[in-house]
C-alpha cells in the first residue's frame, strides 16, 4: 500500500469517515456542522463520498451545481458552494458516477485543489468521506488535519473501524484519531467502545511504530427515536429537535471540537 502522509495544514479540515456504511457518518457530519454553526463558526461540509453521495438527501437539497461540475470545468467552485439548513455551507457531490470509484492522478489533483481553495474561507471544513479503506477514501482522508471515525457498538462496525485505524496509522502516520460512538444503548457505552478499540490498537498496531496510536473519544450519541424521525423527514436533528438526547450530545461534541 502506498504511503500517503496527511497534509501539513492547520487542523480546520476534519475528515469524517467510518470503516463501514450505515453507521450514521453523514448524519453526524451534517448535524455536527449545524452545532458548530450555532456556536458562531463558519462551517463547510464537503461531500467527498464520490459516486455514492447522499448529503443532499439528508439535507433535502436539490443542487443544480455539484462537485462533479467543478471537476469537469462546467462550473466555478464558488458557484457550487451552497447554503444549507442549519446555517452552514455545503459542497455536494454527484451520485452514480463510476469515474470516481478509483483514484486517478487527475482526481487526486482536483480534490487537493478544492480543499486548498475552501480551507481559508471557513473555520471548519468537514469532509464527509466514503466508508471503508479504498484508495479514494484514504487519499481524501489524507487531505485533512484531523480524522473523526464514526463507529457503533456493533461487532462488524468495531472490526471495520479497527481496520480503518490500522491503515491510517500505517499508511498516513496518524497517531491521534478521534472517535464518535453512535447508537449507544446505555450511558458509558462509548467509553467502553473506545477502550476496546484502544486495547486492540495497543496490542497489534502501536508496537513497532515511532509512537503509540491514541484514540480520543469526542462523544457518544445515544440511540434516539428522534434521529430516525429526523432522517425520514430529511431534516437536521439539531435544528428541528434540539432538546433531544442525541442533539444535546452533538452540541457537546461541537463544544469539544471548538475547545
């Protein structure tokens, strides 16, 4: 596997990623952006799940211009940055585009150029990556100063999260990775998940590295019926049901990021 060291930039760009799909990665990215915007931050969510994008569905947006139009030269980047519910901005990708299923030198250059151009304009750029450890996902993650891995307590999610962390440590030299544990069923389960993953990383990943890999728990999101309701209605939980347990947990995570 080719080593792709993380971009030597500030920490304002955060890759929101996951080992597997269906763990709430895009939900977390969108609602975390709303929480950060409410705290007075200028926030952009860049949908980098190229080819399988669904941020527009989560936000109930129908974009006329997407990242694909920017990549192909049909539109200017500034015309593709759109206002979203929740007071933040979005840069949406097209879906069903097979040309983004693998990394090419051209795609690499275009992704990097977009990040370079938008980063100075915002306090936080949240990059909603695809799931897994494909070359496209790993390169996209390498463009961020921070990595936030979304995981659930399910065994398959834990296994895939571990695989992602292992690759990021080996291929990108990541030594600090943040966790958000979604769909927890009881208080403290997020800490248990973080401890489980840390123990496995300490045993099988950190030995032989120049420094141990540290997993930081940013927070846990409880299993909350309001989340399903918001997703089905294509609304931001943080906007429509801000007093629910999951929304308050998201606000706490945003607070830790800004701190």
